[in-house]
C-alpha cells in the first residue's frame, strides 16, 4: 500500500490513468473494424458499474447521478431589507452577484458584515431605482437562470415599500429526511443587522 493512499484512492488514480491510456489505445487502433464498438461498450459499462456500486472512479465521478450522499443539513444565509415603516422585503439578488448571498458566511468574518450590509443597501437602492424607471435589467438568451433560492422584485411589489433603511442577514439551517432530499424542517435566526436606526428593526415582524 502506498503511504498516505487508501485502496479507494489507488483505484481512483488507476481508473483515471487507465481511461486515458485506453482512449489513446483506441485512437491508435481506430482503423480496426470493431474498435469503436469495443471502446463505446467499455465506457458505458464502466459508467453503469460506478453508478451501481457508488464508486467515484475518476473521471467518471462527474457523470454520477448522485456524486456524494446528501448531507442531513445545509446552512446558508438569506438577506432581507427593512423599510422605514418596519416592513421586510427579501433581497433581489440581481442587485448583486446572484451567488454572493447564500455563501456569505464562508467569505465574511463577523467584523465585515456592517461593511457588506452598507454595500447591499446601496446596491438595493440603485437596483430599485432602475426597476422603477426602466423595468427589469436586460437579459439575453444565453443568460443562465438564477439559482432556485434567489428572489426577484417587481414594480407593483416595490410600490408597497418606503425607503430601505436596514439590512438583516438571516442564517438558515435546512434539515432533510434521512437519506432523502425532502426537507424535514428549517431554522431561521437573525445573524446580523446593519442599520442606523435600530428602533425600526425592533418593530419588524421577522420572517420565520
């Protein structure tokens, strides 16, 4: 046994090298009548085997239906805005990078949340002005759809809110059923608040 490597590691490395060696051999013998059939049949067989036994054999790991078993819980963050009347509105992630919210706790220290909150508030106000004056941001046919947990504002919704004065960061923990992707329940707690008027936030009927 190679020091520091498990049997699974050795199998994975061997399969990776073997795949490209087998591909190179098939290319060299490409003029033989049955080379294509043997190559395609072998690759499909390996794909079937690694899916049946749950073995992540490189490079076939990327083709697994479920590469890794689902975690029993998942923690991410949500951002809400608060207007001067104490009403909450979920953040429209088009105001910033769509993937910059859910993983905030991986990228920010506790000391950076006030700075991030000020940035999010400024971007939200700018994005709101754009929506109110010119409609939604332009998108093109090659634009990827937003992640499922993201949220988008519309003009009618924005008309119900006064000026935004605070940003609330919630930490959400989602619990799944055993060996399932079905949500059992979730917990949502306030992680950080950025505001110049704490009295407004204290009157908010927070989401649950």
